[in-house]
C-alpha cells in the first residue's frame, strides 16, 4: 500500500490497524522489562508531559481543561493500562488515547508517522495515508475540533485527551521515524547487561528493543540508579505518584529558560515533527554502538518481514551501556520538557 500521491516511499502501517492479534503484539512492543508501566511513549512520560503543561496554563485554559474533563469523565468501562493513582484529571487523561485505540482501532495510525531515515526532508503528506491518517495530521484535526465551540461536548473532551497525548507522542523521536523496523521496535538491544529475548516468535519480536528504550527505558534506568533504596517490586511497577510529580517539577526547573522560549514559539506541528525526526537520525540511530544499515523503504507489518529485519538487526549485537545513555538521557528529558511547554502553548492559544 503506497502513501498518498503515489510516493516512492511505501508506508509501513502498524498491524494492529488490521487485526486484534497484531494489536496484542504491538501493545507489548514497548515493554522492555515486562513491566506493566511501559506503553507507547510510556505511562509516566505522558503523565510528566501533562503535569509540566499544567504548570504553564493560562487561568482560562486551566479552567476550561478542568471543566471539560470533570463534566465528561472517561468511560469507566474502558480498560485502563496505566493505573497510577492519585493523579489529577489532566495527567490521568494523558494515557487515555492508548487505551481508546484498543477499542477503536481506526485511531491506531494516529499515534505515529513513518518517515524513512533514508531521507532528509520532504512533504509530510507523502507519509500520511489519506484513509488512515498519521500523527501530525491527527493532532491538527483534534486541535481544530477542540477550537470549535460547535463540537459536541464529549467529542471536544476526547479531542482534548487526544491533544494531550499526541503532543507527547510527537516528541518521542521513534514515533516519527522508521527504518522498516516499526520505529525501532525491531532493533533488539542489550541494555546494561540485559540481553534481548525473543518474546513473540511469530512476529520475531525481541525485548529489550530500541523503541522501548526511548519510550521510557532510558529514564527508568536513571530512576533505578538513583533509587537503589527502593524495593525491586516498586521499580518493576514503575514510578510512584510522587516520583512522576517530582520528575515533572525537576524538568520544569531544569529547562525553565528554554520552556519560556518554546511557549512563545509558533504552533508549527510540521516543524515539530521534522525536529523529532532529525533527533531520531542523529541521536537515536546515529549514536548506536553499531551503525544500523539504512534500509530501502518498504511496506512492513511486523519484525518478521523485510527479510526478517529483527533477526538481521539482532546480529548487530547492539550493546547499550553508559556511553549511549549519557548522550540519550538529556535529549529524552528535554523532549519531555519541550512537549509539556508546547502542550501549554497549544492550550493557551485555544483558551488565552
């Protein structure tokens, strides 16, 4: 299936848009330690983005966010994957879009755009199928729904939840870049001594993998190193409530001067997309211990395709240790702070 306009860059479509079995596979794609805390950009990452944004909302925007979320609560029948208690409505809503797509698979393609790392620039429309959509277009569409006073209240609240989530996804570099590897899901890595294991033979999926590291594994590792006094059970289940809030406060202080600039910048979703893409090329892939061959773009639905790409990547024996962590961690932290600031920018422009 080729992208809109007959582009020479065929687009990889996530399999969960086609079948429930593949959905289950890709729901596990971000799980690098078999921890229940890892999903999409990571439960905690999305929650941190929302908490940072809240600190910078205008009084009008804060009131509107609180009103919409209070009057139109999340359907209690929806199975929630991220179960950290004690968060406020905005942070709790930050992971809703991942749960919603489990029941509404037509929204699956909205969480990423697959720009081949073999290119440097281009027209985003080439990588955004008209029928399925993609991350930057979905974010624009949901912002338009949120802006419109004519939007049904429930649809408007859902648009708010999508916007909160999609701004986070857009700042995860591997949600916008692809090397026929499902955004790094098909790149097995040894992570600080933990070797990759074949967790799904049918789809040839390994964990840990590169995507999982950039969902939250990089920062989770840092948290583990700084919290050795905590129990193993606490680490495996992810951050406690206060840790998520403390991290949001830490990043907000650490990047305060940059956040002021990001919140004054234009609302340019295409530019934000290309910015994340360049980080994927230069940092995520560019700093790997073993250079990953740049693939000729082909349509790909699982790690078993493209001549068994995960098996080929497995042979590279990527061993992620402190040198990569040292480069990646500050980029990851900055992306969370930037996403929070830009989410505040979006909402403040809607409700000045």
